[in-house]
C-alpha cells in the first residue's frame, strides 16, 4: 500500500500502518524490520571505518568468483542472523553458493546481496544492501522453486545505501519510499513518502571504460548522448558512475536519468555482471513503483524468470523516456545513430 504517514515517522510505525491496511503484508513487514535491524548494525560498523578493523581485507571467493572482503562476510552474517528470527524459509545470498534453508515452514523467501559495491569499501565511498521478498514455494521436485518465478512475484523489495546518510529505499508493492537512519535513535524515519522518477532527464550512468566491449545499440545510444544538442537527442547530458549500484539507483530515483549495465563482449559478460534475483529484480520493482521503467534493453525485467540463483541479467532502468529510447536502438530504430565516432567504432547500421 502507499504510505501516508508524516515525514519523520519511524519505519516501524509505517510498517504497522501498512499491515493494518493489508494484513497480507504482516510477514513481509516482519522481514523488512529484521533487515532494517541488521542495516543499523552494519551502518555502525561501516561508520567506524578503519577504526573497526580492515573492512576491505581480502578473504575467500564468493558464489560468483569474486574475492570476498571482510565487510562482505560481516554483512552476510549479520543479515542472515536477523532473518533467522523472521518468517523466512530460505535465502538466496550472493555470498552463499546454494540456497540457505532457515525456517522450513515459513511463508517467505528472500533474495539478497548483503553488501553491494565492495570495491568502494576501502576508499570511504557508498556501499549498500539489496533485497527482494518473495513467496516461499514448497516443491520437493524443484528446490529452487521460490526463486524461479518472475520478478513480478516479489511482494516487497528494497535497498540500503551506506553513504553520508544511511538510507533505506523500500516498496511494499504500491509506491516507493525513502527512510533515513536517525543515528541518535537507531531508527529509520520516513523522508520521502512517494519517490517519483522524472519521465525525462539529462543524466546517464554507465562504466565508460568498457566502451570498446559494448554492443552496437549501446555504443550508438551513448555516442548520441555524448553529441548533446548537436546530435539526435537534442540535449546535453552529464555522465555519472559511482561503481555502487545502490548509490547510482538512489540518484536516479531522486532526480531521474538512466542507469545502464549492459551485456558486452568480454568473457562471461554476455549477460552483464548484475545478478537477476538479488540485484536487478529488486531494483526494477523499486524503479517501476516510482514511475520509472526497467528492462534488459528490450524486455521488462519483472517478466524475466531466473533459472539459477546467481543468474545474471543486463539492466537499463530509470526515466521512461530514456529507457524507451534505448529500446529503439536495440530494435534497430535509429539508423542515423552515432554519426560522430566518439569511441572510434561504428554503431548501428553505419556504412
């Protein structure tokens, strides 16, 4: 349901309001409260920086082959411990190879990235947590049944950004809200009851260092954005890239623009780098509930169905005008795109 509480209202009060209006959200609210408690604990640990130890220290490899940082493990252990006391049957975490079984008879399943943006840990930049809440499906023939449904099956989704302020961006399926941690009280308080992605904006976020690996539609779209008022987009753009999905998406939710993490020609990057279940699908739900759009370039993200818990998917999300425009490039609808070879390579349908 939409949140109608006053600015400054504690998260717990807002969740209680949502449950009163729709008792079916009772279990999801309990899960969100557990995640929020863990986020407060993780925020305090991050806030101590090097005083709390070397949080960027390298350890083992996670499910995707990335080297785990100390904070990856701390965040994973904190949030899974919190979820054990919530109505959660199973958890799909980036930091675990297989599905974690918690409370077998519980009604919900959680897909989670306990720490997004690990590369930023040692340089005092924003990191975060991303989660999606789904119904738990009991199917002995398919141990992944809870996680092999489309993203539209999510009951709720959210992410936490640990930045200058610790923010919780949340949707319960009707609107997207922002809560900020009141550090003095250890409580998240409502700051934006209804986030809204502007339909049009002049910012794009993409890792331009990979330009030589992009496929033709992405090259052409970015090149035409770079051409500004002299190109077919007829407006000047700014580029932003923080290497932290949650921080980039919070900016898009706040002031619009488009975020792109496409597939590219690098080995193992054909479907991008982001994971569908616990990064892409939750972000897509939050963006859509704020009036934006989220696709893999052409197909709506929330229609995609994962076949494995660590499956990847490209992501193009943000202002509807920009997301729709990217789709026209993928559809071959921009035959004059990118006449100025800013990246030294030809784009779509160029002679």
